[in-house]
C-alpha cells in the first residue's frame, strides 16, 4: 500500500502557562469587579414556607407566634417548610425578591417574619442562625483570582497560537521555518508508514494512539508532499494539537525485490518441495488403488514418510460438533470405498493420502440432534431461495430481455474496471 513520511510537532496548552500569568493590574481590576463577592457579609440559615394565599400565611404566622415551631405549623396546614443554609442577602434577594430579603435580613436569630407577598406566593420565614463572613482582602483572594484569570488567558493564548501558525502557513512559510519561529516540543519524523501507522520494514514500530487524527488527515487523497502545513487535534482532549506536513509519499506498488529476496527464496523452496511431495503422494495413491496395502506403498516410495495411521469418524459427529474437524477427516466422507484420495494440507502443510477402508451406514432416527442441525442448515438458505424463485417467476411473467454487453459495462463501471 501507499506509504508516507509525516513530520510533526506537538503543542501542549500546559506549556503556555507562563504566557497566561495574570498581571497585578488584572488581578486588582478583577477584585474590584467582584467586590460584592469579597466584601464582609452576614449569612443566615433559614426555614421558610411559601403559602398560596394570605389567609394560610396569616394562619401559619399566628401558630408560629403562639410558640409552635414553623415546621410543625406548616405540616399542620399542609404546607412544606424548606431549610436554607448560609445564604447572603444578595443571592437571597435574587432568588426570592427584595421585599422578602428586606424582611428576613432585618431580623435577629430566632426571629420570624410576618407574611410577606412576592411573585411566588406569601412568605413566612424563621431565622435559624446568623453567621458573619469577614470577606477576603485582595491578598487573601489573590490565589482564587489568579486561577480564574489564568484559565481564561490560557485558552486565549492557545487559540492565538493556532491562529498564528495557520496564518504563517497561509503566507507560504515552510514547516521548518514556522516551527523554528514557534518552538514547542521536538519535531518528530515518522518512518515510511502506511495509513494504519505501521512500518512494514519494522514490525516492532507502531505510531502512538494519539497520532490517529494526524494519520487520518495526512493520508487524505489530496495531501501533497511539502504542502501547506496543517493543524489537527492530538490525543483524546483539546489540550494538545499537532502541526504537521507530509514530507514524503511512496506510491502503492510492488515491494522492491531486494527487500523480500530471502522470503521469495524460501517460498520458492517450499513450492519445489510441495511439487515433489505431490508426485510422491499420487504414486502411493495409485499403488493403493491397484491393491497394494497403503502402508507398504508408502514404504516403497523411497522416502522416509510419517507412520500411516488409522482413524474412525462419524458423519453425524462431524455435522454437530462445534470444533471444525481436520481436512483429512472430512475428506473420508468424500472418498470412494477402497480407494485413495490425495489432498493438499492447509498453509503448505504437505500432502495427505486418505484411504477409505470401511463404511457403515448411519441411522439418523437415533440422532435427533443431527436432524435438527440439518433443518437449521436448510432453513438458513430458504429465504434466499424463495427470493430467487420469486425473481425468476417475475421475469417469466412480465417478459425480460437481457443485454449482456450493457450488463458487463455496468459491472465494469461499478467495480472501477473501465480501463480493462
């Protein structure tokens, strides 16, 4: 297959942290912007009930005023009492309205509001406790502000770097010049690899998983050698990107003979040996068919051959077993009685001679599992056979004329063989 050499540099957002450090002026400005957040404030923990109308709210307030807890009073009236912890005035006002906030934050601990109307209903609130938040000085808030500002600035710096590299590539600068002007990690040059990231010359080499987006982009059909450098994601997150270009393309074609000489020589030797072994097997089989005992025929071949063994097999067992039987065993059932059959072993495994010495008919009625297996095998092709029969009937019914030349042309078009 086609091979390509890819040259790339990886840029990591974390490496730009120094450029994203906020200045003292930015920290001070952010502190001023969030002054309400860092200012001293009272915090209240509350139990509040929202009644649907004034009458129920008044009844609830009267029960609380008489000494009943707000939770028990609300339950007696079919209302829900909600607990709220450490709420400051601004946040509470945003959620429940300024009128309710004014009433709540005017109370001391243990106090209860009279019914207060809001868009959500009528409020009755009990102040469970009050704590004081002293707020934070600029120095105390600095670590928090630095972290906030640095995160935003880092995103901006990272995006600016990508835009900068893209603009330089658009202007025609080479990959080497751009990387030199914008140092990141070391430049990596892959060996001549195929689209999966494998180097056929070195089985131990395999590109990193993080390279997957680079490989996908670099092996596009329109990619060119030393074309415009491009930016693609790197890894599983958005915190890294690869800046790359295709340095070399080796078109698809035969492997150079010098690289595969030893393998070809080995294959040629195996083929020559297989031809000789085939002739020996045919000679032994011919002698056996003429009446010579197969073991004796093998002994008279002039070669040191493996011991002639015997095996008994059942066709029903072969049909129903999950593990595929060896090829010589299967061929026992395709061999004529008292005849030899020559067959080639799998993966250059030599040649086998199978002699059928005895055949005993089977009784399928004693093996219901085999009957079920045959039924399943036949059912698998039933749908396809039915479809073919229907198509044939339709052709006969409406009248169909075949144009072999047009059919052949269409096949060539679909398979991409127009030139042939």
